[in-house]
């Protein structure tokens, strides 16, 4: 029995040292906090674009629904960001995926805003009205680009989390299998 325990300890130490050599670490608090800062800045610009969209584009029921969805994304971001600022390690869970999805939704919504504003330009009756739509289109396009960039950063960070989880699962399985083999070998030697 002492032999099995000793062998088990040796395997655990060996697996740990091997894991450190090829370690795929989880996203760090600094990386997550940087992402949240980038996201907050991009979402601030998104809020301004949504406000502009609400003022400049038609007040149709479809537009009101689109603006309401935009505001839901903003609300979701604010809630997730607030929670992660107190516990950045929450990114290393399903909440990290939620951050990626919120940023992606905001980017797509801003691009739709740009497209809708651009489509309004040919229907305008005055130069001033056309300039307002062009300004809205440009603002939404810039916001979409920024949000897309931040969402790509978030996706890379989340892939890092998934790779670390995969490595941890593989190493745990390997250690468990080695322990099982050692215990079986120890049990057969005692008979």
C-alpha cells in the first residue's frame, strides 16, 4: 500500500511539472480588466450611436424595436461588466462567452444602424437632412468597427480560457489513468 501511495505521489508531481512546462494559462485578471476597459469605451461609443440612431432615423415601430434591442445589449453589457470588475475571474466561465456575444451583438447592431442611415440618404429632401443621415451612418460604422475589434480580442481571450480548460482536463485524465494503472499493478503484486 505504501508503494502505491509513493508511486501515486511521484506521478502527481511528474504530471504537475510537465504541465508547467507546456502550460496554457487561463486569462489573467490584467488581461480581463484590459478587455473590460476596452469594452466600456466601445460601449460608450455604442450608446452615443444608439442615441443618434434614435434621434435621426425614422420613428417607425421597427426602429423603436431596433433601438430597444440596442438598449438591451447596453444594459446586458453594463450588468456583465459591473460583475466582472469585482470578480474578473468570472470571465473564465460561461460569462466570458456572454461578453463575447454582447460585443458581437453590439457590433452587428451598429452596422445595421449604419446601413439603415445610408439607405435614407437618397430619400432626403434637403442637403442638411442628407448630412445628418451620413453623419449617423459614419458614426454607427465607426462604432461597429471598434466593437468588432474589441469582440475579436474577447474571442481570443475566451479561446485561451478554452485551451486552458482542455489542457487541464487532459492532464487530469492522464493522472487519473496513471493512478488507476498504478493501483491495479499494486493490487496484482500484493496477491
